C-alpha cells in the first residue's frame, strides 16, 4: 500500500514564500461514493472536487467546514463536497450529486452544466462568522476555476493539479504568499515562483496517483530545498444523525408533517451523503409535533 494513501501532506520551499499541499484519497473516495449510483464521468468529477476541498481546507487553515457546491439548471443539478477540519484531527469528507435524466459514463460535469454557479462556503466552528462566495465558472476544469478564485478573493497566486480515475483521486496545490519577511528580492521571488510553477506543470496523472509523496517531490523539485511536514489523515465521515433529520422534519411544519403521516403512515428520509435511512412512525411524528415549538426559528441543520 502506498504510504501516502488517504492523507494530506504540507510542504514548503525553504526561505521563500512558496508552499504546497499534496493529497491522496483512496478508501476515503470509495467509502464516500460507492453507495451512490454515479456515472463514471460524474464520479471522476466529484472525486476531483473532493481532492480540491481538502487542498483548500488545509491551505486556508479552516477550523470548521469548507463546502464546495456547484448548482446548475442542466442535467447536473447539484454537486456538493464538504470537508471538515480542526487542529490535530483528520480531514473529514463527504460528497453527493443530484441530476436528472440519463447521464452517460463519458460525460463530465462540464458536459452537464447549464447556467451554473460555483459556491464556496466557509463555516467555522464555535460560532465564528461564516463566509460564502460565488465563483464564476471560468475555465474548462475545476483546477482553473479554483485558481481564479484564489487569485481574485485571496490575492494569492495558486496552481492546482487534480486527477481522479474513479477509484482513487489525488492532487497538488502550490502557491506563492506575499513575502512579508523580505526574505527574497522581488526578482528572486518571481524567478522561484516561475521555476516551481514550470516544474509542477510536468507532473503526470499517474505520478499524482501512484508515487509516494517524497518520491514525487524529489522527481519534480530535485534541485529545490523542499521541507515536508507530517501527514494529516483523511477519512469519509457523515455527520447526519436521527436528531438532525428530526430537526429538518420539524421545519416542514405541523400541517405538512401531519399530511405525510396520514397518507403514508411513516416518514422515510435517506441521507444524500451516506444513504442512511431514517424512519419516523406515527409515534415519532407526534413527538416531533409536540416539540416543534421548542425548535429555534432558524435551526442549523447538517
């Protein structure tokens, strides 16, 4: 087994403002997507989006959740990936897609999007201020879209490389931060960034997926002084619970809940992310209705 499967590793170019991340998702990807009946091309696109979420979450150092969401009026209605992180903990990822009609295996998400928008949400823990930005779908790849986002919103030069073969996914991000420590002259800074960017662009999909992290960095940047940090694990994790589904149902209101129970006898809810089934019978529904007034007017549902 590869020593970097299901992990993210951060690296820096010593005495410079250039840094990067490498990530591999194998079991994480399979556990997140195997219960969803995804066409091959859509599965690959969702895998790339999962990798992108881990790279951005680690880069932005979020203590909370980062959500990447693509909405469209075409055959592909929705792609959602959520990556949750915290100090000293694994990166926890879940993902799902919604579509209409038949989707062919060879179709990528870009073949299925019409009038789409890319939404990035940062949701910090402990009541911090949430942020949501809408990203133009400019470019013919997820990498290009997110590179534009980082340049426009963060004013940071960024290069992102993503690949998914359907069973594993991997990616690399490199970026140049503002050199606030004056460690390099402007000319040196630009030269290093251009050189690193050129070297990084030679990476192949096969190398991203299959080479151990140290081997890959040596292959790409053999003449550079690169320092590699300890790996952070990645894992599939869905935060859905019976309580969170109950809170969602309470939001439907008394009349709609009563109508569903009278018509069907039970309420069944499948989690879009993990396919868990939650069932509520008449007794459960009565308890939901009895506690409806205790729920805040704008509950936060995960």
